[in-house]
């Protein structure tokens, strides 16, 4: 993830500059010349000059030494990448500076002084700490969070279309039915959120109304229609809202419309895109990695004063588990730690090429030259009580990166939510606000421990027992402690499958009484199909035996 403050690695490969230039994110001088301005407006004949004044990009104006026409380089600020990260360029020259051809004049989103800079150099100790770095977990210091070492900006894009429907066109407006003024406070007169608004989950970004089907009007509605005329027409609120778990500040709004001759899909009259930015500090659950496949998840952020500290009082910033090294045989991270420590002490940067890197002897010599222990280990003391640890600990500087797997994008919880129309089971995944899948093997685990009540709940009211879940919700609201579990929908599906194989299924209770699967609960479901889905379950075998004609009970019988 591109960080707000970038830093090139102390221990590099020598290819960082080439990689940064080849990324296309740097602004490089095409010819030698003098910088005239770092915030010059675009030339009058360029496409950028035709934009609105507040959307117009500024850029670097360069006067070439050969006396040719001045060159203008656009500087992009705060653009969204496909990963939702922030692409922003930063000018690193001043007006009056002379630059040679090929000199970087502006850094890109993950570069520093023209070098690739994806992460930060950070002081690391390889040691276990109270089990908090078990299984590749990482322990970090609060100072890393406080100093914004791994803070990044993320920009999310939200989109809404106003289409033509069978009942009439949808409309983007501030006039939304049954919504308080408090909810509309961030919207302008068009019904679109203003730039700079701070938004939270559930807030309206773009107000939109959709025509509803005209149903049978009650007497009161007919009266209202007679008094207010068209004002009381049937519309429903279909506004664009901030999704669950998202928040931030609106940084841009783009409006496309048929009236302004924008190219839109057929049936779409208007399209609005809203960009919401947020600053994310590193947090527990975020994923980090070095450059040797040594990835892990932050398990705990510890106060700086509790971190292990060196003899001169410097606390380490990150604690990694030494058991992550031997089995994976990626010794590069240990050699990087030693070399990084020596280079940091000497105040220089190291280029150690990929297949021709520094040898162990070279690294030992550099450690000695910098006045550090030749072993690369040092006695650390516990920050909580000042006692030294039993053994010397490998300490040094590693280049660590923050990965795009951020906990804020993944964390998810649900109490009640949407159900699948087909299976009547909860949907899955964060995007659908779904539930957690409790699979076959998890069921075995509960069976093994005889946890019958939780098992019954999970297989019925928390899944596809349509009547039971309504009753359970009712019981919770009323404060009762009862569970009336019914027959799950999946059991009915099984019965129907067997009937499809021409097998008659008869369900009997403990007292050998026949259990009739009624479909009375179908009325609970919002199936407005205009067909009667109810049917009486009766034993039809005697009718077939006597050859008596069957009474057609509903329109679906002919299909059955």
C-alpha cells in the first residue's frame, strides 16, 4: 500500500531507481533546463486548461537550456487506484533549480527521491514475546502508529444511476419521502453530497426516488391524492448510502448526464460517482510483510515503554518470531537485519544485488566497522520491569511493507440480515451482509461435544427455518427465553428431491403420527406472484386406487 510518508530502503538491490522510473509514476525531465514554476497552470492550448478552475491540474514548468518552447508537466494529486489506494505525486524540485535530462522532478505514490519506496525501515528484534508473535503474528510498538509510519490514504468510489423504468424515470433529488432533515444535512439542492462532508455508515450520498407500482388505493390515500394531486404519487427511496463499515470524507463528485451529451448506457439518464477518502493508521489485524516472503498479521500494539529495549534505552519497534526463519529457510531476512543495523549506524545506504549480494564476512566486517557486536546480537531488557532477557537477541533494521489486506475491509458481523430467495438461508460474504457458513465439519464438532441446543439453533432459526426465525426474533424482542424450532426449508427440499425420484416420503413423529408439511408459512414470504401457493397435504393413494378424479386444488397442480 502506498504510504503517506515514503522512505527508501537502507538495504536495497541497486535497482530501485530503475524500477521507480519504469513504473511511469515519476515525473522525469525530458531535457536539461531550469524550473520556472512548480505550480504553473496548464498551457491555454492543452485539454487540461478547458476544465473547471477548481478541477484544473497545476504542474511543473521547465525552461529548456536549448532555448526551445517551455515544457509543462502535469502533477496528479489524490487520484484513486483500482485497489482503492491513493495515487498522488509530490514535487521534489524548487523554482530556479537546474535539472539534467532524466532527473526526477516529482515523486510518485510509492517512491522517495526517485527510488522505489514501498515500505519503511523499522527496528526489529527476533524473539518470542508472551506468545503474541506465535505463528507468524507480529508485535509492534505504539510509536509506529503514533508517528504515522504506516499510515495510508484510501479512496472508495460509490456509483448510482438514474434509469428509465416501466413506471417512469427515476429522479435524483433532495426531496426523499420519510427522511428527516438531519439525514439530508450533507446534501446540496440537487440531492448530491457536497465535497468535504464527513460521512458515516448509512448516510445518504445521493438522494434518488423510484416510481412504485400503483396498488389499490385505500380511502385515505384516495382523499390525499384528490387534495394534493400528483404530489402524493407513489415513490420509494432508492438513495445511494454509505455501506456498512465504511466512513470518510467526500473528496470528489462526478456527474454524467444525457443532457450534457455524456456517453451513458441505454436507459440511463444520469450517473453520479462519489469518492470518499479515509486515512488509515496501522491497526491490529492488518497484514505486513518483508521482502523475503516473511508475511504476518499484527496481533498486538504494545505501549512503547513496554517494548524490549536496547542497552542505550532505544526500544525496538517490531518483534518477530525467530521460528519463522528455520523451517522456511529464508535467511535473507536475518542477513538484511544485520546489514541494515550496520548501515543505519554508519548512516549510509547499501546496494546488495540479487544474485551477487553481500557475503557473511562482508556483513560481519561492516558490523565491526560500525562498532556493533560482530554476532549481530545484543542484550535486550524487558520494558515492563527492566530485567534482561535470558539470551542475546538478533536486532537490526528490516524494510517492512504494509499489504492491502486491511482488517477494516474484512471485519464483519451480522445479527439478522438478508436471506437467499432460493434456499431461504442467509447470504454469504461481507458485501451481501451475510452470515458465517457453518459447514458439515463444524456440525460434526458440535455433535462430538453433544452441544445439542446450539446445534439445533444453527440448523433451524439461524438458517432456513422460516417460521422459527420470526418467532425467535419475536421472543428476543419480548424478552422471552423460548425457542420454537420448526422444520427447516432444506428438509422440505430433500423431501421434494425424493418425490422427484418417484419415492413417496411419509414423515412420522415419535408417536408414529404422520407429520404433515403444511405450507401455511408461505404467506410470511414476500412472494407476490398472484398464485395461491397453499395446498392441503392429503393421502392421495386411495384416490388413485378408486380411479376417482382429483380435484384441481390450485393452478400449480397441473405442473406438479
